[in-house]
C-alpha cells in the first residue's frame, strides 16, 4: 500500500503551478489531521505540526482546488473505468448559534421538517452503482441572504448557487453522465446546466 506522502506527491504533480512550499504544507496537513485530538482549528493543529498558527492561517487564505483534489483522490484510490458512477446533489442543514458566523441564515431542516436558523452545505457526491458506495466530491457552504425561491431573470438565488456548483463538477468530471437530486431541484434554472452538458 502506498504511503500518504507518495500518494499526495502523485496527485499534486497534476496540479499546475503548485510550488514545493505549498506541497509540503498540504502534505503535513493531511498527515496530522488524523492525529489531532479535539477541535480542528489552527491553534490546535499547530500543536501537532512543525508549522505555527500564522502559517496555517496564511495557507488557508489561499485558494486550493478541492474539487480537483477530491476527484483525483477518488480516481487514484477508489474508482475504476469499469464501474458505473452517477452524481448526486443535495443540501444539509447544520445547526449553529451565534450572530457573527459566516453564512448564518434560515435554512430547511429535513429532521425538524421546517426552516431553522443555522448554516447549510451543498454536497455533490459520486455514487458507484454496482458496489453501492458513495464519496463526497464537492462541498460548499451556502451564502446567507439568497432567496430559496427560483426567481426570474438575473435575480441570483440559492438555485443559481447550487447549479454553479453542479456545473463545476460536470466540467471537472465529464465522464459522469447522470446526476440525481430530489424534487426541490426540479426548476427551470436547474435544467440549464444539464442542457449545456447535453449539447457539448
């Protein structure tokens, strides 16, 4: 079995413009995450790492293509060309109190069967049909202040946010031909990315 360092070296080699300092930090990050006891925050992670808290903050403020990274991990370790893979998108409510948390708004909670104040994440997963396995591909936090209704014209809503995420996944993983979602996504705006994919 390949070590995590060799696996990450193989994956990072497919990232354009990633320098050695960035690779070393990310390798260290993925090695210490399983070792950290308690909360995964910058202060706590720095206790288990050769990097200090400010280095963690600086690196996390830089963009990293998690969608590409997650897909390369799945492709490298789990998925084979012979497997039938479909995509799925759905949202999850996350309870959160406080007034200054980013993204705090009222979102639908399926457990409570009503809208509640808190956070929401939108998740796109890959599902391997034969073995009935699923993996997270892309997770994004829903911004606050977006309408949950479809809207008209150029009015940017939550559906637009979800569909942008789905379209990014379609571009990154073009071999996935089918995506599934629940009835909430049965809106005109949801069909546009599908139409773009069918026409390409």
